[in-house]
């Protein structure tokens, strides 16, 4: 592992923005609607845990493990490594993502989960890199829009490491 990541979005900004997102999301669904929050493993776990605590009202949680076939470059070839435990038919599903990069993962999720007939399917992502998009995907809530650089920490990894950083950082050798 090379030098320590350079701080990019600090813990304070992350927590303020996530608190705001929780309230915005609840306002969209209304106070009494049960939200089925789905964490996309592994990258979203830290964001998911914080977002849940910022989301008032009725919420259930489920977990979806996905793996893309390449390392840091998205190929679009995605497979489910851990499927949801519950049937989402008729549920209001909120997919919680770490980052939308090419959009290929989210496109796959929209198609796969959409086919299970949820009452609604919305997406909250902590980070968005729109300049990298290869497919047009709908994202309902974005924490931070960032330029094209490789980020780590707060759940995001580099070769499975650095997910435990309490902030978002960049690596010196990233573009
Ligand atoms: P996609 O290119 O939109 O399909 O993004 C797929 C996945 O690639 C994301 O959910 C992340 O796990 C990973 N990813 C994309 N950009 C980054 C990054 O800058 N740092 C760490 N992981 C990333």
C-alpha cells in the first residue's frame, strides 16, 4: 500500500449531508410509508448505517451483494453474490449505493430489481461521478457530485482495503 490517502470529503461534511439526505428522502415517501432500504454490498455499508439513522419513520433493511468482474475499472459484468432475503414485490425499495460511476451496476440493479415488481424503486448514492457515465441511469438522491478521480474510505475500497477510513480520500496515484 502506498502513501496515506489525501482527505477529500471530511467526516463533518459527510455527516451533515447524510443527515440532510435522510430528511429529504423521508419527505418524498411521506411520514408513514415503509421504506425497504437495500444496501449494495460492500461499498455502501458505512453510508447505509449513517443514512438509516438519519431516516425517520418505518424502515426495513435488506442486503444485496454484487460483484463486478474487474478491479477498479467497471466492466458492466455484474453478478449477485448475496441476494435479498425478502420479496420486494409491492414494496417501496430504496437502493443505497456508495458511488455511481459508469452507471452499469445501477442499470443492472434497475433491471434486476425492477423485474421483481416493487411498488417503487428509488436510488440514493453517496457519490456521483457523472463525467464517467456510460449508460443513462436515474439517481434520485446524490450526496456529493465529484470529478473523475478514484476515491477511497467511508466504505469505498482500493483492492478491498481502506473501507474503514472515516472520511473520503483520494490516492496520490489516482487520476
Ligand atoms: P459503476 O461503474 O457505476 O458500475 O460502479 C460500480 C462500482 O465501482 C461502485 O459501486 C464502486 O463499488 C466501484 N467504484 C467506482 N468508482 C470508484 C471509486 O472511485 N472508488 C472506489 N470504488 C469505486
